[in-house]
């Protein structure tokens, strides 16, 4: 009996099953890991693969910016997710307090940037997409390089409370910005970007949010 049981173990080895991270107290998942339920955007450029939302193409030129957006709006919140960017087109990002521009592929609002520019990382920078069209806050590139996992998963945390916007990359605080323009909207969608241009794949997973009072 011992000899037969040993053979059985060889034929049917025990396989470890990957477990999803336990939900954090107070946070609500925005992505179920299986579908794009609760999101809207161009399905030609966004798909679900191995528990992540994957945007873009590894081989095709991307004709313009594309955004996958939540169907709900958020004002004061803390957003947490993991993100990865690979490929020649080193540009993507996470939009927040953002609105779609009617009859256009673009959105308008804040972006936690991902990628490189001028040979330096722009991960964790705060950009104003299709509104002021400029960086609002940029961290020290050397500090970002110290914590950045190139071509691998990175933790992004965005906290918005009233006029204050904070961003962290892998626990490094990269932005602490206060909005001084009272005309800038404080509510909007969350959106995931793949930038137009050279082929690239931007992946997003473990997306969760906590509304703040």
C-alpha cells in the first residue's frame, strides 16, 4: 500500500493556487478581476488577462489615447492599485477627478503619470490632461528610480481630500499638491490610460477605493 500511495503522489502533485489579496478594511474593489463590469471604454484596446486590465498592444501602433473609465464619479477618496508598463511606448497613467470630453477620445482632468520622458521616469508625477496640459508636480527622478520596478508591478496610491492631492509610488510619496484654482472640478471618474504612439501594454490590477468624508 505504501508503494502504491507514493506513485499516486508522483502522478498527482499538489498544486498551489494563487490567492487574491484580502480586501482592506474600508476599501471597495473597482475591478472584479474577471470582467470590465463597472467600466466603459473601447473594448478593442482594453481586455482582462490573468486578473488584470490590460490596455494597448505589444505590436501595433496605438492611434490615439484611449481611456477605460468607471461608470461612477468620485470626489474625496483614496485609490490604490498595482500598475505595470512594458513596451516602446512608455506612456500611460491613472486619471482621477476627470471627465470625458463629449464626442472625443480624450478626457480632461488629473492624471497620476506612468512612463518615461526625456530619458527620465515620470511615474508618480501629477499631470493635467487636456485641461492645462502640463505637469503640476514632479518628484525627484533619482528617488523614483530607486523604488521603481521597471517592466514589473508597481503600487500606486492616490489620495484626494478637498483641494489636496497626494500620490505615492511603492510607498514613496511623489506628490503633495494643493489646487489653488477654485474653478477646477473636485469630482469625476477614475480612468485607466494607454497613450497613443508606439506599441505598449499598460496593465492594472487590485484596483480598490475608499470614499473619504
